[in-house]
C-alpha cells in the first residue's frame, strides 16, 4: 500500500483524494464522548458534507473513533476492532481521557495515553470536545491523509511488537488471536 | 382519597422494634428509618419487611469498608411503595472472612448487587451461584473498592502516565515522579503532535 | 433378448439374489445390486420402441409394452436407480441388514419399471403395489421412530392404491376389459357417473403418491426417515409414478370426456395450493430432509399445475420439470445424505459451515438449489419459464400469482438449506469432517453436469418429452435445441443468456477477483464483526434457529392450520371405535350362546325382511 | 384307486396310532406323514380324473339315493388336495413343535379331524355330512384343550358349548329335511326339495345357516373362534383356519347352492359376510395377542369368502374358492410362524415380539412374508384372489361391498404391518438360544414357495377353479352325476 | 464472422453509463436527503468517491470462495439484467440483447444477483449477515407478488411478454401504460418501493440494528463491487420500469428525466418514513398493492 503523495502517480493522488473525502467511522462509543457524535452528524453541524459517515462494521470503516476513556476491558475489544479494520485505517483519540487519562488519571482500570496501545493519528482535545472541535479534528486528519502522513496503520504493523508488549502489559489474560500482519 | 399518616415512620419503627428487640432503630429524618441489626438477623428482617411491612422494592444494596474496625457494613436500602418510606437495614460482617448469605430469593435483582460487591469488595455471598466475573476482567489481587487497595499505586504501576499537566500541580508532581519510561522515536511524534 | 420381461426379471431376480447373497457372501451384495442396476440401465436404454408382450392370467391378459411416455419415465427410473445404488455403496456400507435394503431397493426399481411399461390396469396395479410395499419396507428401515411414520405412509398408500383399484374395478365392471388400448379412447362408452368416479378415484390414488395437498401428510416424515439414497429415489422417481399416472388419467381418460375442463381447473388449483402451502411449510422446517420433502411436495404441485393446464407448453413444462425435479431433488438429497453421513444429523440448527470440508457436496447443493429456484443459467429456468408463459397465455391469472408466490418463497427455504448446512459458522464440532468417498461424488457430479447442460440445451430433454406428448395426444409445441418459444411469439435463447452471463462473470471474476483472492488470507468464521467481543471457541455464533421467524409470523394462520391433525383425529376416532368394538367378543361363553340364540331369533322374527317369507 | 381312501386311511391311522404309541413314540410321529404321503399319492392319481368327470363311489352296495355315496367331483378333488397339502405341512410342523405328551393322542385326534374334513368334502349324503361334522368337531374340541391348561380348557368348553348348538341345529335341519323329502342323498334332496313348502324350506335353511354358520365363523356365531384359535397349539390354529373352517363353509355352500336358490339368501350372505369381515378386522386392530389377532384376521378372511360365495356368479365362486385356497396356505404359514415367534419370545403378547427379526430372521421373514401375502399385496398369491373377489363382486354391481372390502384391507394392513415393523425394526434384540427346528422351517418354506409360485403363476390354481366353481353352480350336473352315474 | 461493432460499443458502454448514472443518482439522493433534513449534504460525487476509496482499500482477508463470488455474482446479474433491457428505444447501440428474453426471464435473472449476494454473505459466517438475508428474502416474497400481479395484468392486456413489444405499444404520450393501466402502475410502483430497499423497507441492511446486514463482513473491494453492482442494478430497474410504464426513452435526456422522476418516488418516500419491521412490510405488500394488482387483472379480464 502506498500512502505517499510524493510518489506523484496520478492514481495515488486520486486515491488519496477519495480517501480524504470519504471517511467512514466506526464509532466505538466507549465513554461519554459518544454523545457528541449525534450533533456532529446531524443537521446542526452536518459532518456528512466532508464525506464523513458512520459505518456499521469495522470491515467497512476507515476511522476508529475512540470517544473517551478506555477501561482495560474495553481496550481489548478496541484492539480487536482495530485489527479487523482494513488498511488504510486511522485512529482518532477523542477527549482528554484518551490523551492522558483525564479525570481518570488515578483510576485502577483506565488506560491513559491511547497511543501506547494503538497508533493514534489525531487527538482531539477537550472534555468533552464540542462538535466544532470534532470536525476540526477530522479536517486535520484529512490534511494528513492528503499529505500522505496518516500512516498510523503502517507504523502499527512495523512496530507490532512494541504495541503488543504494551497491550499485553495491561491486558493480563490475552485470549485474542494474534493477527500476524 | 388516602389520608396521609404523618406518624408513619414512628409506627413502622415501633413495629420493627417490637419485632426485633435487638435492633437499633433510628428515624434519621422524614420517611427514612435506619435499622441496625446483628448480621444473622438480616435475612429474617428483610423477609419480614418485605412480606409484612410491604417493603417490596430493593432500591440499593451496598457496602462500606470500615477498615479501622476490620468490618464491612452492608447496607440494604428498601422501599415501600405503599408507605412511601425508605428503610436502611445495616449490618456489620467480619472483614477478614467476608461472607454473607444471599438475598436473591427475596429480590432477584440482589444477585447483580451481590456480584458487584463480590467483585469489588470480595464478599462471598453464600447461595448465589453466579458470583463470576462481572465488570472487571481478569482481576488479580485486592478487590479495588477495599480501602487497603492503593489505586494510585496500581494505576502508576500498570498504566503509562503521560508527562505534562501543568494545570494540575498535585497531579503533576505525582506524574513527574513516577514517569521514568523511555518513549521510542516514532511514538514521540504522535505524542508531541497531539500535545502541542 | 432385450424385452420387458427380462427387465423385470433382472430387477426382481437381482433383488432376491442380493438378499440371498447378503447371507452367503456379504461382500458381493453391493456389486450384485450395482450390476443389476447397470444391466437395467442398459436394457432400458436399448429397449426397442415397439416391444409388446401379452401374458394371460386367468381371465385377464396382462400387456406390457413400450411407449414414448413410459420410456421417458423408464429411463428416469433406470438412471436414478443406478445413481442411487452407486451412491448407496459407500453411504450404506456401515449399516446393517443390507440384504434387506438392496432387495427392497431393487424391488422398488423393478416395480417402477413395471409401472411405466404396463399397458393394462391390472399390471399397473400389480407393480404399483409391489412398489408401495417395498418402499414401505425401506421407509421403516432406519429406526424405531420410523415405524409409525412408515405405517402412516402405508395407510395413505393403501388408501390411494385401493381408490385406484376401485377405479379399475369400476372400469372393469362397465367395460369388461382393462387393456389400455381398449379403454383409452373408448371411455365415452360408459356412463358419466362411472366416468367421473373413475377419474376422481384414480386421481386421488395417483395423487397420494405425488403428495397432492390434502393427501400429502405422509410425505415429509417418510422422506425424512428413509435412508438418503432411497430418499433420493423416493422423491426423484417414486413420486413421479404418481405424475405418470395422473398424466395417463388426464390425457388418456379425462381428455375425451365432457367434464375435462372442470377436472383441469380443480386439479390445477389443487396443484397451485399444494405448491404454495408446501413451500410455506418448508420454510418453517428445521430438518434438512423434511425441508426438502416439503419442497418436493411443492415441486410436484407445479408439475400437477402444468399437467392440469393442458396446453402443449404447460405439459411440456410439467414433464420437463418432472424429469428435472427427479435430478435436482436427488442431488439435494444426496448432498444432504453426504452431510448426514459425515455428521450424523440433518438438523439444520446443528450443522453449519461445511463448505470448506465438503466442497463437492456444496457445489452439488448449490447447483441443486439454483435449479430448484429456476434462476437462469441452469435447467430449472426453462421449466419455470414454460410454465409461467403457458399459465399466463392460457388465462390462469390468479394461479400464476399463487405459484409465483410459491416459487419466490422457495428462495427462502433454499437459502436456509444451503446456508445452514454449508455456509455460516465453521464449528469446532465438525472440524474433522471429510468429503464423501468418490462413489458418492460421482452421481452428484454427473447430475450437476446434467443440470448445467440442460440449462443451456433444454432441447435435449424436450425431444423425448415431445414424443411422449405425442403419445398423450397433445399437440406439438415449438422448441429448438436451446431456444424456447411461447404462444405469443416470445422466445428465450438460453445460449445467448448463458453466454452473456458467462462472459460477464468470467471477465469480472478473473480480472477483478482472482488477483484479489490470491492476495487475501483466509480467516476463520470466528473472526467476524461481533462488536469487539471475542467469541470463545465453543461459542455458537450460528444463526439457524427460527431462521424465518418474521415470515413465519406473517403466515402464522396458514402454518397453524394443519391437515395432519385432522387425519390423526380421524385415525384416533377409528382406533378407539375399533377398540370398543372388539368387546363384542367378550370371551364369555354365555354371551356367545346368547348371540347364537339371538341370531336365531332375529332370523326367525325378521324372516320376511331377510328372506321375504313369514315363518 | 378310490376316493374312499381319503376317509378310510386317516381313520385307520387314527385307530392305529394309540396302538403303535404303546410301542414307540417316534413311530407315532411318522405315521401321519406316511398317511399324508399316501393321500398325496391318492390325490395325484385321482385329481386328473375327478377334475374332468366326477367319481361317485357307493359304499355298502346300495345305489343312490339309498346307499351312502361319495362324490369326488372337481370341487372335492380340489378341496381334498388342499386338505392333504395343508395336513402334510401341519404334520411336518407339528413334528418338532408338539413335544407335550401324550403325543399319540394329538396325532390320533389330528387324523380323526382329517377324516372328518375329507368326509365332509366327499360325502354325498346329508346324514353322513352330519356324522363327519361331528367327528371333526369333537376332534377339534379335544385339540383345543390339548395343552390342558386353564385357558385351553376354557376355550374348548366355549367351543363345545357353541359347537353343541351347531350339532343340534344341523341335526334338526336334517331331521326336518328327511321328514319332508324322505331322502338323505344330497342329489336326491335337490331334485325333491321344490315340492317342500317354502316356509319349511326357509326354516331348514335357517337351521343349516345356524348350524354350519357356527363352524364357518359367520358373525354373531363365531364367538368360539378367537379363543379356540389363540389357546390351542399353533398347528391346531392352522388346522382350524386351513381345514375345519374350509370344510364347514364348503358344506354350507354346497347345501345352499343345492337346495336353495333364492336371490334374497344370496344377498343375506353378502351382508353377513360384510358384517363378519368388518367386525372381525376392526376387532383385530387392537388385539394384544398375536394369535388372537390372527384368529380375527381368519374370521375376516372367511367373511370375504362368504361375500364371494354370496354373490353367486361363476367368477365370484371361483374367486371364493381361490381365496379359500390362498387363505388356507397363508394363514397356516402365519400360524406356524407365530407359533415359533411366541415360542421364542416366551409370551403371547405382540409387544414381546420386539426385535425378534434380528434374532430369528428366518421365522420372522416367514411371518412378514405371510403378512404381506394376506394383505393382498403382489407378487404373492393373496393379491390375485383378492383382486378376483373384488372384480367379481363389482361385476355384480355391489360397489359398496367393494369399498368395504378395501376398507377392511386397509385395517388389515395396519395391524399386520404393525407387527411386522415391531419384529424387524425395534432395536431391542431379544436373544433366545433355542433354534427353530428344521421341520418347522421346511413346513413354512414349502408354504412360502407355493404362495410365491401361485403369486407369480396364478394360472396353476385358476385352471382348476373353473370346473370346481361350475360344479357348485351347476345343480343339474350334480344331480345327474350323483343319481345316475 | 461479422461483428456488429455498434453492438460491441453498446455492450461496453451500457454498463459504464449505467454505473455513472446510478452513482450520480446515489450521490444526488444523499444530497436531496440532506436538504430535506435541513443539512448541507455531501457533494453529489460522494458515492463515486466512496466507491473509489473502497476500491483503493486493501483487501487482505477472506472467509472463503463464496465471499469472493458473491459480489461477482451480484455485479454479473446487474450487468446481464441491463443487457436484456432496451435502454434506448430503437437505438442500434443500446439495444444489446433485449431482443431475447421477456419479462418472466427478467424477473428471474434479477434474482441471480441476490442469490449470489446471499451466498457470499452466508459464507462470512456473521450472524447479522444471515439475519439480513433472512429479512431480505422474506421481504422479497412480500413485494414480488404485487409486482408480478401488475406484470401479469400488463402482459394480459397487451398479449405479449416481451419488453420490446411493450415498448412498441407505447408510441405516444397517451399510450403509456401508466395511463392505459393505472392500477397496474400503482401496484407496480408500490412493489418498486420494496424493490429499491429504501426506507421504510430497509430492514434488510438496518445498520444500527444488525450492522448493515448481509454486507457486514464485506469491506474494501467486496463492498466496492457490491456498491457498483447496486448502482448499475438501480439504473437497470429504473430503466425497466420506465420501459414498462413510462413508454421508454428515445434519447438520453428523456431517459434521465424519466428515470430520475421515477427514482425520486422511493427516495422521497424513504426520507419521510421510519423503518418497517419485516412482517409489517410483508403485511403492507399483501394488503393494498395486492388489491390494486388484483383489480388491475380484473379490469383487464372483465
């Protein structure tokens, strides 16, 4: 897979253009952030004009939206969902909980710093980020895609061991199938 | 129209006191009665309250960790729709050997509360056969709601903590103290980008 | 050398021989049975067109002869007989009482061949009964549950056979002969009442075997419990004997009478309703064989509709469907049998995801269901097309809706069938399932090729059908090797259809997916979107129970009303009455003595009534 | 060679057997075999003659109508052959089956019974008919009680009770007949009966109908049959079904055809036949004991025969005779098989037969074979006779009877196939170390072969049926042959 | 062998045109929906972008052969169906194979794709997919009956089963079958609503409920193929209905106008209606559309 704009092939430009304008999100409603998505998608803010659309299953989706704090239990599911997605795929961390734990900084069951476990392309700050911020985050992602820099999935694949190590550190009982890609 | 009995708490309290002589019955405030009982009297009391005093709603069931007395206090909050009165039935059990009997036969929803208490406090409810993994997954060690469980220590031991957070001094101190891990180059990029 | 008595002799001698050999040299029984069917196949195929044999028994002359119509069905029986016996060699290998099995199997085949070559009603009935009891023996072959089912089958068959017999008896008493050549065409010499009774009785009788709707209740259970090779023959060939008989009655007896149109109209509607209801019942089944059994009933309903409409195109459609149904339903029953052999069950809620384990069976089942559905590239389409065209053009507007509804609803159960058995979750329980042995694959593969070829060249099958129709005194219809015509000038060229589908399919298939397929990696069916939850190995993710619940809810009143209950109730009432009646024989000598005295008294007192004389 | 051998030889053997019994039991067992072999020789010799031209034998020197005469016409030829055949297989079967002492008494009674039956078939004299009837009946009573258990004795007593009615009625009828026509020779009676007042004739008919109806199992008079069949030893059941009843019904039909030709009698017979058949088949449906079930089936089949006789046309009489023949064969086979099934399972109950087909495949096979045959399925002989009965009944326009016959066939099929499926298709396999004796299997095998052969080649029997039926129907010829031979 | 190059041109261009038109219609639909919901809405090229993106996505996993063949079946059926429908009246280029086959044939070949899709969905082993197929097939039984009723009415009225003959009947504006046989049109168009699968009849792919149903395991190329097929198939169905009821089209502009108007019926219905449950939609189809269909036949027959 070529993500780079610098290859200069017209095909890649078209592909990246299409990718940029067609972001299908699998909204993994983990925390309170999920409540910000309905206003984002509906008439008031209408994210669909940027080609952003909800999709039902990870197989069809491009963007994994982590909307809030991640319990260890949830992380396991999120990892699985992420690994079921098809390349190219992007992760957006949503709200301060995903960045540094937010108000759950001392919780016994919440992971802080999502990027230790999944390659986050864009973080959206705030607690909670308003829909404007969400859309701005998406636009940021679009810019990255167009520039060919949204290569989190690639990084994930290349440094799978490091991610796995972190993941296994948190998830005590690793019962998942290993996706060796 | 039903006439409002203003002395209903007193009536109930008296009735309870007359039935359970060892109980310590206090009227905490309007429509709220506290009943402290010996732990072996809790099942008969709840049954009595449910069947004779029409307290047929288990509103809540929780636990307080009295680590100083080495005891758990179990609190059953039951409610009567007819009388509009809440009764808090409290009892103490041994903290070391945390065991109690189930009240699932009275209220089926008690099962869920008991599972939670089992997981969070490590109380074993005899007669409840569904005390399996509930909210936490693969939890090892001290149940997290016990007061001798150090949550900050656990969090710092297990989860990576990002440096920063200048806005919150107390937190920052903690964080800077504990963060010793190296971040690889490629990962730093994202961290930096998101923090700027 | 090659004549009908030899065919029958081979069949029956082979039957007895395989029974005897089972007790002497058990290893030889299967070769003997197989050899018998091969010989039968050769003999039937090489049978000269004009053979005619007369045998005198008492007052009657039994006549056996070949007709194009009989030969059509005879060929079908012989081919299916060979395939099913070949299929049995490995399928039945581990079973007990194989001598019994093969004996009755060959008896069934012999009986059916006898039926198709009969040229008089006595021998028709003779072979009909042989076929009936030997098939009964095979229905009860499997297990204890089969007993009551077999008994039900036999009772219905007996009722059917005896109503045929009453018809025969009526014909004999009014015409004095039972030769086809003396009866066909001379039917108008007898009175209308007898004519009507004969035709109705015979249609009822033949209708039992072809599972017409109020008489179908034996079929699902009997199909479900009989061993799979026999189920294939049962549904494929045996039920076609009913069609054979109805064809004879309709076109050789009823066609010359004044009330033909009423018979046609009634029968067509019965067929249509059979098709619809059977389809609905099939949707609600959980056992694959029962599902296919109801499907068979439905398909036979179409055939009856086609026969009853009576236009050349519709009769051709019916006969085409009859032959094709024999093939594709055998394919499906064989695929089901293959699943049964490897998993030990045909319950669709238990088995799933066998596609990678049993690819040949899957392909057979896939082609089978596409043919049943009547979707274009395969043979089923030609039959469906001719049937609908003839229905619309002969003005049966509402009937076409009924059977179209049935045909659409058929997709439901067909998909459920193939999905539940072959697709869906690959369960750990069936991890070690293997493909069936080659003896079972060969018939399946051959029949798959057959439906493919017939799909492109329906004319191959329409040739014998049109000569059979000539025998039935039906006007010829237009067709070419691969082109079908209707009466309004419409036509479908199957070659163009198949070519275009194949071209697009190959273009897209090769250039778009083959590359993709190579680059992809197989993941198990546990690796699916389950909202992040990780299914454990033993977790059952199969969606198989209550597959069509919403649809069943929509047609709930139809499903609830079961004709079966009526029969059960009738049977219970009779049995209870019989039970009371047997206490006439009290076992008490005094009572018996009293009966004697009472009888004497009655004879004396009512002698005027009885003998016309006052004593 | 003379037809009198049919009566004399068994009679002689019957007297010989107790004497030989003092010497050797094994010899006793052989004597009936020798007798039957001899009788078969007689039958083979006489059959070709009798079937074409009746042989009339005068006993004691007086000419008919004064002397005692034997009439060996086609019908008698057919029936004696049948009795010989059935008797032979019954002997073969009994050879190992009857192990209970006193064996010589069993064979003596058996020989007596054969004497009686052949006598009934052969005699041309009404009083002798009565005598032979009594011989048969008394032998039958004794055989019923042969096992000397409580049930057997009870059944025999019932049989005796009803049988004494029979004797009384027949004797009364004969007396009345003699008082009116002053002769006992049947041919003579036939010529003179028209002079008797109608009322008297009807009365005599009623008495005959009562008397012989009891023996031939007509409906309200057949109370004895189920018990007698089921409690007697199995070969005796075959004796009843194959010999006694067939002889009695022959006697009844002979008398009726000879003396009374009212249409109403015929219709009455048809009605009685239908009622007999229906009630018997329905009663058989829910029987718990296999032999009792067979007994009821037997009664039902006799109903069928009575219907066919009652229709009274040439094809129907032929069909009736054919049906009689087939029934004798098949029912004997069924009783034989049932005998060993009961023996192996140790219980008379049908429910005890579960899975015997696996343990005793050959006996079970014979039973299944017989069941299929008696239901009337091709390619067994039962198919043809039932078909002939149906066609002949229908030819007389009695479609209701046709429908009822077929209805009872369905019922018959149900209860027979229930047993068959129990035999073969229940999984519990009972094991019995005792083996079925070869003699029994040979007996059943002979019957099976005959049934199958007749099934595939019915012409063999049908060929003889026509003269036999004609004899019964053609009164003038009988008179001519009987009186002026 | 003489090859009619115009036909070859038609055979190549027809699916392409159908794809472009279908995709644009899809995009327009989303935009119109957005406008009605007081949103700005995506650009009308959005569907095309989606499809390009899906094609460009990596497809690295599969659940078996049928998952591959399912979408191929679907697109084959769509294109083949299109070939047997006269797209432009009397046009040499766009006649394709419409001289062969008739309405009954079309009814059956249209099913081919659904069957393939259902098989592909089945192979993935996702229970949601099976539920979706179950719902879809159940609903199909619902709408096929009124549809066939209306077709039978038309076939009976004009004594032909051929689509070309039906086109020949509707020469002038007043001859359109929508005017000649309005009852059949009502029954047909109600069935059409179900056929298009927009709300209220979108219980098959209900995304929030059963994770988009049959295609829930399809991503990347599979989904792209399916969307392509869907676009072409939508166009084919629109052309079919235009040919049957609206007198066909003799040039592209007419075709676009007619099909677009026709297309707006299910789209606009879908925007304002909530979703029906399966049995509700079956009951719906077996109520009024059925009555209209029967009336249409009765009118023709009597």
